[in-house]
């Protein structure tokens, strides 16, 4: 960074910000060295945290005061976009008025847009999870599942009443499901004789592909499907909007747990059946 920047008001503002940042970094680097000593000094840690908080607020204030200047991009990107999304958007909107075709602006604009998309997707996932939990609260009776078996018959979840049952939503085309199957099979073999069952609910739409996957993976438990793909009736009712997805029910058919993978299922069954 040049020791002196001359020219426009933007350059002067940027120079002042860099000067402040340099002072901050020099002092915090010194404190970091002290904190590397064992044990770290509490007063040094307190000073380090104080400096970080103060510089963060100065950076935020500087950005707010210069949101329509290109220098705001330099300062705002030092802030936490999770906490300061409104400020990031203000800088974007203000700069769009003065430098809409600048590559510096378009890169920043795209960064904000990408994060907005991530936030939207995360919010949708959280809302879907909340809906799923509200649909099937823990302790409630699991909705009945009655669908076609691979050989053309029918089988129901209630046929397994009196045993602990893992409802396993999967599909032949789901690679994570296929990777998980050996782990689930090992757990099934360990606890089956103690009263543990599995009901595989496939989101397949091709009967032969479904049957082949069961055979290839050597899955000995009960299997059903309506071959409805993502419109599988049970998947819809249970909120299985991604797979693999599991629901564990007790002997009375009440929901104990949801969304467990094999590494979580095994200790849960150890609690129930013992090691």
C-alpha cells in the first residue's frame, strides 16, 4: 500500500481507512504474539477482543458514511456478511447508481447476490424442517404406510407393530443411500433378533431398478413403494424432501427420532436394547 495517496475525496477516504487498518493490524499482531505464550494472559486477551470490536465498529461506521463511494467495497468486505447483509445491500444499491458497469462493482454485486441465494436456500431448508417437525412431532403416532412390495403384494407399517421400526426412505438412484446401506445392514443384523425392524420405502419409479438395488445391496428387511418417485405418498406425508431420510418408531408406533444416519442410529439402539 502506498504511504501516501493523493487525489480525489475517494482516495483520501481510502487512505484514512488504510491508515486506521494498519494501526489496528500492527497492535493486534503484537497482541497475537503475546497470546501465543502459555498460558495466555487474560488482560491481553481482553485488550485484543476490545481492539477487534472497536475496529469492527469503525469499519462499519466508515462503510455507512461512504456507501456511495468505491472505497466502501474495501471496508464492507472486512465485515461479517451474515450480520451486516443490509449494509452490504446498501453499498451495492448506492454504487449501482454511480458505477454500474465497473468490474469492481459487478464482482461485488455478484458476491452479494450469491450470498443472498445461499441465505434464501438456507431459510427454505429451515422452514421445510420446521414444517416436517410440526407435521410429525416426537411422541406422535407415525402415519400408516401401506404400499406395494417388490413381488406385487402389499405391506403396511402397522404389520410391524410391537417392534422398534426404522422407516428408511431411499431409492436405487440415490448414491448416498446406496453408500449408507452397508452400515444400515450391519446395524439391522446386530439388533434384529432383539426386536428391531426396518421398513424400506423407495422413491423409485422403475420397478426393476428397485428390485435390482435390493438384491445387489443384500437388504433383507421389508420393502414397499408406490413407484411415485418424489411424489411417493409416504414421502409426502412424512416430509421426506431429501434422501436418505429415516424415522424411528417405538413398539407402539410412536415417533422417537427423525433424520438419523447410521452413526446416530447405532448408539440410539444401544440405549434401547443394550450393548
